[in-house]
C-alpha cells in the first residue's frame, strides 16, 4: 500500500507564519514519500535477503522513523484545522483534565515541550489504567508509550520554530502553538478513545 499525503485546511496562524507552515508541510510530504520508497525497496530487496542483508537492515531501521514522522505530523497539523478554539471545560477531556491535572495541564505540558533538545511533547491516554501519560519523544520512532492512543502531539523539533523565532525561540513557539490550538479536535480524539473502551 502506498500512503498519500494528507491535505490540511490550516487557517492563518497567529505567531506561526504561513511560510513556516508551508516549509513544515513540505517536510511532512517528505516523510510520506520516504516511507513509500522504503516500503517499495524492502519488497525489491527481499528477493535476495542474503545479498541485500545490509541494505535491508538499514531500510528496516529507517522505516519506523519515516512512518512516525508522517503520522505524528498528521496529528499535529490536524490540531490547527478549523481555527483556534478553547477547551470546553465540561467536555469529557475537560473533566478528565480537572480530575487528573487539577487545572495545571497546559503548564505541565509546556514544561515537557520546553525540555532541551528536539523532539515531540506527547499526551496519550491509557484505557487500562484510565489515566493520561505525558512524555517527551526525543526520536520520533523511540520513546512512545506502546499501544497508547495519542491525544495531543506538539512538534518541538527546530524546524517547527526556527524560521519564525530563531534558535532560542522555542518558548514563544510553544505559546503560539497553544494560542492556535483547536481543542475541539483533541476533545473528539479523546471521546473516540473512550468510546472504544
């Protein structure tokens, strides 16, 4: 199966330039293209695994990096569609945040996103433990909470903020991210997770 690049309806964002969004979407398109190329090459090289052992091992190592880059960016860009919308405190997500984070979720998540180094600040929900798991994924294909569905994804690799804020502008970018976030998208994700329990 060949994956197709998703098209997103992203409005003008306050504090994140149109040029930055365009460049970022181009990076996403590269992940889709690279994943498809790797998938095709794996089939080709599998015809002679002994001869192609080295190439196969390198492609297999790279495959999850490209796939996760593709999928995480889909979560990321989707969160801007429809324009900024505040969290509905009475939604299932709003209520769950009150119970688990006692009103400090955004501050906590910003602290995770502000950690030194590139990566992703991630929020997952564990249906078994009935609690959120938040973390920092330094390499997008390593460090995830295995099997847990994603609720919120914040890209904090330099490419997300360098154009608008420079190398030291991560904090300003994180503020802009939250100012443009459509919480109804995240609320719907969470509701869908609960519906599958």
